């Protein structure tokens, strides 16, 4: 336990150093931040958008925003918290634009394939509840197949640790609706998991 905390603290220090150097125009430091967080940003984007192309676009957009605004990053939160917020906001904006244009759907085959690629990034959180790795994969497949109104708040709450109030603000939904949808999403997962038993 002590080792884990020590490693996490060291990583946070590294981030601060990289951010400080990036602010001064150090390209190598910025590229290291991109390398360190590119998988995290893509994974989060994919789970929200359910589309590889959109997730790649969102990831690029996030890092452009980071590059343009890192000079104004004051370090009041960790860099990871900051980039997480940028990622979620970017994806939710894309969802709003998408819903105006059309109601895109992605095949479950594509979702399953990408779950295999990204599941390792989320398995620590999920394994708190579902200890078996195969079960974690099944849970992820169910999550990405959920309707947007259930999927987004569930991801933000259970995988990204957002508060109910923050989720309500991000999704522009009443906090009661957010809680209800998360409860229903969890119930749906439990019900669908019965088919795997």
C-alpha cells in the first residue's frame, strides 16, 4: 500500500515538472505528457462516444486544447484531473452536435473489439466490484451498449469518480434524474450479467 502511494506521488511530481517545462515551450516535455495520457484520453472518449473515429477526433482535439491552454493551467488540481475534465467536456460537446446531426449507432462487434483494447485502463475500478477479469470484459461490453442517458452518467460516476452534482452540471440534467439513471444502469448491468451465469 505504501509503495503504491509512493509511486502515485512520484508520478504527480513528474507531471508538475512536465507541465512547468511545457509552459516554457519545451516540446519534449509536452510530447511526454501526450504519450502518458493519450491512452487515457482515448479510452475515456471511446466509452462516451462509442465510436473509434469520434474518439480519435476527440483525443486530438483535447491535446490541441491542452497545448493552447497549458500556459493558463495554474495547478490548482492535478494535471490528470484537468485533462479528464477537458476530455469529458469535449466528448459531451461532440455528443450534442452529433444528436443534432443524426443518431449514430455503432455495431456491437466494433464495441466488443474496442473493449478488448481499452478494458485494461478501467479494470482497476471495476475489479473493486467484479474481481474476475473475464467478468470485467463482459461488464464493459454491457456498459458501451447502454443508451446514452444511462451510459454517460454511469461512466462519469463509476469510472471517472465525478460527483452527482458535477454530472448533473455536465449533462444539464436534474440531479434526481442523474441518480435515477445511474441506478437503472447498474440494475441493467446486473440483469444482463445473469445471462452469463
